[in-house]
C-alpha cells in the first residue's frame, strides 16, 4: 500500500510530518493538542481523543497558521484583521483569501433524518431557486431527530437561521417544537443556540434566532425536534443570518494565492503589494505618510487593527475611505511617484515626463477617454421591472430598446438607477433619453442625483427634480458638488465611481429610458484619468511612452518631434513653471487649463523611428524628413525604398470618410472611397447641411442637400508631387539586412559597389588595377592581359525558385518578402502596412518554373501587386514574359491587372501589358533608362476577392531577354559597351 498524503510537498507523509502544511506551526498546536500521552484518550488505548480536533481545519492549511503573528503586534494572525499593520483590512488586500458574507449565508450542504415527501428532496432548500422546495412526510415523530443538518463554508458566528416557507407548515401544531444547535465537529457534541420554537405558517420567512450563544463560531448547525411531530414543512430557501458586525478578515480560507507583485508574499502580509515603492498604507488611504513600507505602531486593541483607524476601537469599521484597489495593486498607479521631479505627483501630473506633451497623447491606451466614461459600465435598480423592459436596456447603446418600471411604486429612498463609472470621475450631470412613459408619476414625485466613492455612503449632487416628459432628453444636473476639493493625491475635484438616481418623494411611473449617460465637464482631460494597466512602450525599453523623453528611440526628443519645442537637445525636458497640473504653463493657452497652444505632431513623428525629425543622415544640412535623398547617393529615396514612401495613387485615395448627413437607402458614405465605380454614396434629400460635414473635410456653407450621388472621391495632388517627400511611418526596406534603410545606405545590397554607381547617378567607379580607368570603363580591370569579357561569370536568368521546402511552406497565410526575389506591394495609402501578400507554390508552373498565386491571404487587400527588381543597362531593349496558368479578370469597379516595367530611378513607367484574358503568354517590352528596373504583376489598387472570376490567379515567370538574347545577371554592374561585347559573344555562340 502506498501513502502519498503530503500537503507541504516536503517528502514526508502527513502522519510522519510534525508540520504537515509547512506554515511554521506544529500540527499538535494547530489541532489544539498539548501533549501526546494517554491523557488525550477518553479511555486508555481506546483510540478516542478527549478533545475537539482542528487538524483538518488548521494543520492542513498553509494560509491559516494558528501560531503566527506576522506583524508582531501581539495578536495572532487568526485573530488579527490587519496582519501586516498597514491599516488596511486583510480581506480588502486579499479578497480571494477570505470568506465573504455571501460565502457564509448559504449552507454548503444539507441533510435530514426525516423521510422526504414525494420528490421534494432536502437539497431543494439550498438550491437558490424560488420554484423548488423541500418537504417531509407528515406526522413524523421528530424528537431528537435533525430536520436540517447544515454545514457552513467555515466556522462562523450566526445570529440565526432563516427559512423561506411554502405550501405547508413545519410544525404539526403550536406544541410541536424544534430548536437550533451548533457543533464544532458535526457529530456527537451539539450546543443549544435557541429555545424551542414552533413554525405554523405556510408562507413568508421564519427565523430561528440564536439567543444563547451569539458570539461562538460553529462549522455545523442543525434544527432538531424537541416535542411532537412534523408537518410537511415546505422550505424553498434556508440561510444563515450573520451578525451585523460580520468582518470577512476574521475568516481566512485554507489556501491563498493573492500576490500582486509576485514576491511570494500574500498581499495582506505585504506592505507594498504592487512593489511600486509606495506603501499600501499610503495608496490605501490609511495614512498620508510617504515612508516606504509604512506600518502603524499604535494601539491595536484585540482585533489587530490600529484603534485610531476605527470608528470605535475594536469594531473593525474603518474611519477612512479605502483606495487600496486599484492604487495599491497597480504598479502603474504609484501615488508617491513624481517621475519628472517637478513637485507634482504622477497621478495628478498630466505631463509625467515634462516633455510638454499630454500623457494621454503619448499613451492613449493607458488613460480613460471621454467616451470610456460617458456610458456607465453597469446599471441596477431597486424598482420592479415592467414586462421585459430590463434595466440594462438603458445602457445597451440601442435606440430601439428601453428600460421601464412597474407604475406607482413607492420609490422614496430607493434607487431608480445605480450607475457604475469606468473609474472615479467628475460629472456635471446624468442625461436620460426618454421613451413612451414619464419617470415621475406627476410633478410632485421627485428624485435626486447622488455620488459615492464606495457604493454605500452617498452624497447629494442635485436638488430633488421631477421628470414628466415622455420623449426627449432629461438631464439631472450636478449643481451641489461639481468642484469640491478631494484627497491629496487623487483628482483635484470631487470624483465618484458610483452614481445613482434615488427617489425623494412620491412614486414612479413606468419611466421608459432608452439611454442613460454621464455628462462630463467641458474641461475633461483624459490625462487626469490613468488606467490601472499600461503597455504603451513604442521602443520596447521598458519605459512607458508618457514617461519616456524619446518614445521611439530615434535620438530625437519627443518634445521636438511633437512640436512642443524647436530645441534639438536629445531627451529635452521643460524646466519652467508647471503650475498645479504638471504641464509647463508656457505651453498652455491659459496656465493650468491643460489646453496646449501648439499643434501636436507626436503621433506622426515621435512614435516612428523611420520619421526622425532631428536626423540628417548625409550631413548636407537638410533633415531627412525634408531630404528627398537622405544619403546623397543621387538616387531618390522613394526609388531606393519604394515601400517606405507614399505613391500618388496612395495619397490620392482617402483612407476614411465620414459625414454628418444621413445616407439615402443603402448608399453609405464608405461607397465613395471603395474603389468601385458600381457603388456610390448618397444622402437623404433636403437635409439642412449648414455647418455640417458633407465629406469629412468639407463643410456646407448655406442651403440644403440634394441626394448627391458620388461614385469615388479622390484628392488632386500637385503636378510636382514627389513620393520621396512623403515618407511612411513604417519602413522595412533593408536589402542587405544591415539595419540601415536602403535610402540611407550607400551600398544597399552590400556587394561592394556603391548605390550611386549601380543606380546610374554617378560614373565614378572603383579602379581595381589603379590604371586611372574606373572599372566601369576598363576592359581589363585587373591588368592580367585577359579581357574582362572572357573572365566574366555571368549568371543566367533563373526561372525556378531557389527556396527550400521549409522556406516556402513556413507561412501558410501568404508571404511578403521571399527567397525568389519577389516582394509584396503595400497598397494601403494610410500609415498601416496592408500588403498584397502572395503564395509561392514551388517549381510547379509553366515548364517547371516557379509558380505564384497572386491572391494573398494575410492582410487586406486579398489581391494586389507583386514586384521584383532587376539590374538593367540603359538603352538596352528588354522583353520580359510571364505565363498565365488560369484566366485573369478585371476586378469590381474596373480595376485591371497589368504587367509593367518601372524605372526605379524616377518611378516612370517604361512599358505595360494588360493581363486580363485566357491562359497563355504575356510580355512587356521596354527600353531601360537606368541600371535598376522593377517588374510588377497585378493590380494598381488592392481589393478583396469579391469580383474575381475565381479564388486564385496563378502565373509563372516564362522568359527574359536583352537585345534579343537571354538576360544575364552580372556579378557587378559594368558599362553598356562591355554588355554589348558580352551580348555579341553570346549571339555568335548561339549561331554556332
């Protein structure tokens, strides 16, 4: 037989382990044993102990150490409701580690010694259902028998047991009595808790009060017959009645894993639960002392909580408003921290790093927006609901549903709407969109607005008001507490997390409400409302953007890139006066009003390393952001890194459109930019459009709208448009993968030949043999007497993919850069990179050549364009051919597929062939004008799959010739004359 009971996993079976749970308290102590001799047996050697064992309760629980006094205040943890003396109740710090009142109210199990009537089993009494009930057979002699044996979640004090009655009485007459008893072991020893009572009612709630032992905690309770016999006794619900001074911190659970900072200490034993350097006492609101790991040393009475923090010594009720959650459990919300050292703590400071940029601009995901606050996160009511018009209809953001109450309910002191905000915030009122019925049952039936920090203690925010309208919007204004000072580190004005509308006089009408919202003050500033969680860290350096003076680590300060300063000092910070809100006064329209007096460009530049506004890569005095040739190699940036700059097609198409006018039928505003001439946007006719946005950037001036059908909207760009002047925020163009973008790299492919030479912008070349003639013009570059043309090792045009099986099957959802040399085009005119990804299907295409699927499958658009760059010689005539493996078609809206040749030096199109048609060969012939030419296959504008004849567009490379002979790739670029020599040799060879 094998024994593996080993609670603390120390390798010793429990029965051989003197401390089975490893909590430092001996099992003998925790079982309430004082020795191990025969004095512990009722009769020597009979094996029956003469004490009540608590082994299973305490000796097997590492969270309940009956000998421990963690804070050294003389109160054992099992009796201490503040184990670390930080002034915060243990159950507040570690709520999952303590039993709540709700845990105790309902018994965990029930049994009976009386026979059950029909199918009314005894467990119906604790199933939390009002439609089922338990019942006994009638006229059973119940003397000394248990009507209900009840088990509590843990040993607890109760003031009684309540029974919700149904159908039949419990007692078979007034002389048939029973009583309440308690036990520590649930077996042999029971203590009377009440005098005998009888229950002859068939409805309502009957309570058996604990009048004899109200201050003793038991784990087991029972109702036991005293005299007479039972009736059927229908009971729908049986519950424990807890004392009004119930305190969860007295009732630890056996196990506990609440440890916010992961330091191995449970929160209620940790003086800094989130390890942010601010004590729990400070963040929980029990002290204003900023000492790290602060703990109280004053008198603690008998319950271990500092007497000075209780409304009455030892009553366990704190005399302060706890802010432990969320401040003491979130490292982001560190109330003692002043990151920029300006004297304004971060929680009040709207510019934590003094770069002149509002925190919520730098880390928008880390702060609550006005939209987050406008709609309550939850709603409840104390009034009965009318029909199916549930209370949550008032916050479901639907104009077609509404909440409603039963009419003529006395609402005095009752909550019409209990509202919870996303976080504590100031409001100027609550608005209610009304429907069908009024809220008030006449003008004298009033209610008012109240606010609370904890959901229990309420403060009036308005005078009593009545709402007798059935349509429109009714606003209850916060006229009483809009600007009252609150707290030393919290928000500068009164901020409540809970609001309610509560009845004052009279009664309700049905009160249909389609939507209820908080009305925020006009000076709302998101930077004053940090969230408990934050992951905004653009450069991944472990510093949140709103604490980082250079968010993208490009060497340019956020202040410079956002426009708050023109100072080019790295990591620039303002040192001028910051007033009370932490933002430099010189940057505000009015000091401390938090409205900046500059136009912020933070999002555009300070979060993109590709857009470094202080950098001048080539040192020519023109910053890269304005320089169209960042490395001075004579090649336009957009030619070197085409995917890193916006094309005219991209910029001419809006990325989004909105309107303030109602659409006509299904002709939504988005149709005007969907690149589909078959659809159009349209408005309802005769709408007053004065002052309204027609198309996002255009406002009406006078008159009314017509239907205004618009197929497509395009921006008209200036004739001197140059892509190199419009860099994208994201750039991945780095051919040789040396960490330098191609347009800032003087040798993009790391072949030892400068881009200027290979790109045709310069004729100054390497002179290998030092004879004064550059390699480009030297027919014997190494002076070995052998013509270079005879030494060349020219690589033929490769029609097959060189990928391994693993390389081309790794990503089943499409690829954008590939070992075959083909790349996906970015066809999104916005900042986002939306690639026209494709699939490489191995060498299974035309003549066994590489096969491609033009339809990508990673990001929208599903279909777009592929591109590959080839070295070319100016003046040479090239013909490039592909083979369509299935018919190509026009997409919806007339978007056509082309095979095109593009000069990489200036972006000009050298030749193009329309691809739509049957299976077969397609070719484009062009004269090269530079040493670098791109071949593109696909659609100029990306689109989704709908509109295509089939789900796929397969094609293969077929042929590539130069001046009529097969194209060859030279290891380095050479002059046109050398190329002609090589070509002639090949021609002679081909003719035999």
